[in-house]
C-alpha cells in the first residue's frame, strides 16, 4: 500500500485506524490474546449509528457503504501485511493460539458493520459464527507504538479513499472512534520493522 494516497495522519491519529488495527479475535482463540475483554468498541459503534440514522434504523454510512465492507477489509488487511513497518506486529496471525486471516477478516467485517450503523454489535458473533473479543484483549502483547498506529491511520485513510468512501464520511468514522487509541497502542511499545534500509526510506 502506498502512503502517497494517504490522509494526514495528524487529524486521523488516535481515531480511524482503531477500528481496523488488528482489532478482532474470536473467543475460541483467546489463549494468545489476553482473554475476552469488555466492549469498549461498542460505544464507538453506537456513536456512529446514533449520529447517522437512516431507513429502517440503519445508519447512513451503512446504507452508503455496507456492500463495500468486504472489499475495504480485504484491501486494508492486504496493505497491513504488505507494509514492512506494520506487518511484524501482526506476524502472529495464523499461528497457533491466534486468529487465521479468514477469522480476522470476519471480525473486521462485523466491526465495520456495527461502526457504520448496520445490523451488528461489536464485540459480537461474526459471519463465521465465532465470538470476536474486545480490542484491548486482541492487542494485548502486540507492543504497538504510537508511530505505527499513526502510520496505519494514514494507510487506512488511503484504502477508504480508494474504495470510494467520501472525505466527509471518513471524518465521521474518525470522530466515532476517537479516543480508542489507548486500546491499540501498548504501554510498553517495541519498535519492529522488516524493512531493508532502501525500503524504509521510501
């Protein structure tokens, strides 16, 4: 994923990427995640839905972008795993005691459906029938620094833009999840990178 398409990480930092930054796991795989914590993300989803109501109780964001959620999730996960500065933090995906990529994506689809005001609650049961755990639980032990969070925010803004989300709606999503950064960023962060010197300078 190229960063040239990204939004300024400053105005989205601490907000937008929270909903995607490895935020999902099923309770059946909670051994390596710190257990199934509380539902802090549910409050953010409620804010998004409450401020964007639509027909039949569905949020405006879900009405506009609900059909694009699988594409957004696929593109964002692909970008995350391809970014040499971010991928090392999620190397556990697919290993024993952690979610598979398919399960990660399933929880993310659930989370975006809830965030956009659709018929879902997060944490909750995903489309594979597994229970997704809280963001605090799934990020436990990942040692993510604030600068990596900000990098993901920028990259994810580019994904939303590429997948057809309007700038104003990206801002709405950011507002809905503001303040959740503390559930992603570690209190004891570790700098990791798989970049070569040449790649890191790009």
